C-alpha cells in the first residue's frame, strides 16, 4: 500500500461520483503514479462498501481482460476482477436507458453460478468444473468512468473494471452438457454481425477464468462463496452501444441474449 486511508476514500468518492453523475474523470494514476495493485483494489472495495452502506446489493463477481481481443483493445496484459451490482441487472430483451451511462459498450460473456465454495491459492480448472452449478449466457455493459475509455490496469481496477450493468440469458445448462471452449458466439448490432468468437478466447476455457478469480481473491484472504454468479470476461472486443441500438447475441447451446438501448 502506498496510499493512506483518506486518499483511498477520496479516490473512491471521485470515481463513484463520476459514475453517479455520468461525468468522466482523468485516470487516477495521473495523480498518483506510485499507487500499487493493493491500492487499486482497496479503492474498488471502498466503492463497493459505499454502495452497500446505502443499501445496494451485490449481484456477483466479474473477471475482465481475460481474452486477447479485450487485452489488445484496451492495451493491457493481465486479467482483473470486480463486482456486479443488483441495480445494474437487466432482463433478457430489456429496453435499457442510455441516460444511465457515459459511453457504454457491450461484451458477450459466459456466466457461471457456483455450487460450492472455491478457494485459492492453487485453484485450477479441475476444482472449478465440479463446483459449477450452471452456466448461462450473459452480456456485460461496461462504461469506463475515465475520459475516452482510456486507462491503465491500476486505474481500471480502482474503477471496478468499468462494470455498469449486465443482461443474463434465460437458458441455463449444466457445465458437463457443454463444451465451453468451442462454444460459439455471434454478436449482432442492429441486425449486422459485428463480432464472433468462441469460449476458448477466455483464458483457454471460461472455467479457468473462475480459477484465476479464486487465486486473485486468495491474495486478499477471500474465497468465492457458494452460490456466486460470475461473469468470466468478454470473449470478443467490446462494441460501442448508442441510443437506439439493438444488440442481439447468439450463443451456441445457450440461446440468445438481447437488449435495446433506449
Ligand atoms: C475493462 C473491463 C473488461 C471484460 O470482460 O474484459 C471486461 C474495460 O475494458 O473497460 O469487463
Ligand atoms: Mg466484461
């Protein structure tokens, strides 16, 4: 840790206000170039604490920057994790108000519900597969609180990995009924195919992303509790969504998930 508690609190407030007022800010490493990974996650946890203190509910966890497509798009090289809020949860087919965001983008993801606790260090895919209750398709809406969606890893961790909302699919399948690495995904925007991919894009296997999450949490003395909803990270690059756009994503064996930005 290089930042003191009051600076952590102040940066969390700055980032949360940017979210609540839809006013982007400059990335925080510009002001605190010496901040470390621990500081970055501490700011994220402080944002989470603020939301929970006001009665906000946590809907799950997310991994981000788990595919080459995403890392290349954002110019970073390591996965990160964040949290999902219940207030950002939308039903399949929803009309989502564009006024809730600064510059939203959508990602196609495989989501997992855990049945048993998962703990690192040393968690691996062999532990994760039997711990998966079900798998479902999901879309994440990300919305960086930084100007022009420009950040580095520490800044994006502090900003809860750009999390802003998610749409979960309505088809649930047991993990062993699916071959997640070859599961194909086709993203359409206004009826045109804009991205395609397969589950293997996510660290070789979406379940591997869950293992990495367990190992990252272990560094903070935490586990993935049983019954946690986890978004495993964008399979393809994220796609900008403007008011009036319709997004429809077809997932092999998991149906389609869609929404309209109104
Ligand atoms: C960071 C969040 C990335 C994913 O699935 O890769 C993410 C960002 O790109 O703004 O959620
Ligand atoms: Mg994501």
